[in-house]
């Protein structure tokens, strides 16, 4: 039977194929861009390293996702066919399963990184100078523990999907993401973390608004020194990156996982079967945009640091010149 693109089922197959290609290009771009950015952060100046470690962790997570998911996308694109039966005859279900195994935890951990990033920015705005590097290091250690436990849980949950797999002699017409998304524990955990991110993000936006308002109104006492100017510039960049991360997590993380449930309950329609891997597409586009913004933010951080350093150098030179002139005048 020939496939017709006029039928909704056939159209969904073409939508899936197009999204797989978009994901592949986005992930390839993320792989190149984030590799360069991380290299500059690790080998770069001290100013670059002053950016939030949770932002760097988020960048590293996106890099690990792109490395692990590109082979999966290439395999899915090569074996894509407009007729599901033809694709099912070609796909090896267990090969598809194990190719997707490395990417499961990093995809879920993104939400955890955003949660700790938001908490870090809340502490910066709330405690100001009292938030020491030692406290941030402790928070980062807690983040590592939570991330490890969360990742192990998702890997165990992923392995439970083996019972949904067909016999080894059979092929499959479904993608691995559909099988994992159908697991109740996976969906619930993503939604719970997304709700936590929503309230943390709301708290962060309120504190950021108050902080900016107090700064413009002159209610906060800030000593104008080169060091404080540099910290304000770096904090501003950190806050802007945090704002983007929170908004993208709410729109591309929370809504992507909540939307299928709402549509299924209200309209009794399986939106995933129609739109294909739209959650993966949203995450790939999000990662590509984030890598661009992060790279530009590093450039801005360096420029701000150089400007502050130049101002400090000129100020020190003027002080020495005034002292020299005063000494000559007294003589």
C-alpha cells in the first residue's frame, strides 16, 4: 500500500523526519560551539572563570547531550521511511534502545542544573557580599550529589523500559523516546522538578526586580571601586543568563512535558503521535540558542573586566600624578 502525505498519519511521519534533521543540525552546532566555549572557559582568563559554576555545568551537560545523541539521530534519520512498516523492518529495537541509553540522564539533569542555578542567583541577590565562595562550593557539592542520585534513578527507570521492548527477533516501528516518555515515573519526575523550577524562578524574578529597583533608586549602599564595578558587571551577566535559562526551562521543559498530558486528558488525543519528537526538537533549539548567548556573554564579561581594569589603571595613575604634583608644589 502506498503512503499518502494527505493522511494525518503520513503527515506526522514527515513531521518527525523534519524534526530529526533539525535536531541533528542543532546538536552538531551545539557540539562545536560548546566545545569551543568550554575550552575558552577552562583555559581562559580569571574573568571568564568568575561566571557561575552552574552555568558552566549547564554548558557541559548540553555538550554531553550533543555527543551522546548525535549517533542516535543519525541512525534514526538513515532508517526513516514515510511508511512505518518499512521503518520497522529496518530498525533494530535493541540497538535503538542502547544508543539512546547515554542521553537519558543528561536530558533530565538539565532541569536540576537550572534549579540549582536559580538557587545560586537567589542567594547572590539575598545575601550579597555575605554569600562567600565557600558557601557556593558547598551548594555545588550538594548539586553534584543530587545530580548523581537523579541520574542513577533515571537510568534505572530507563532500564525498566526493556519489558516494553519486542522480542529480539522483531523490529520496532516506535522510537525509544516514545517508550520512555510513556513511563509514568519519568514524566512525573520531570513535572515535579519543573514545578520547583517555576517557584524558584518566580522568587528569583522578584528579588532581581527589587535589587534593580533599589539600585536605581539609590537605596542600596555600594562602594564604587574597581572591584565592585567588576563584580556588578559579572553578576549582571550571570543574572541575564539565569533569566534565559529559567524562561527556556519553563517553556521548553515544563510545558513540553505538561502539554501532552493536558491534551490527552482534555481532548483524548495523543499529541506525541501527531507532532513527533517535539520535546527533543525544543531542547535542541534551546541548547543551540543557549550556546550562542553564553558565548557572547563571555565576550561581554571580558570587555567589562578590561574596561574596569583600564579605569582602575587610569585612577591609580591619576593618584600618583596628583601626589607627584603636590610634592613638587610643597618643595
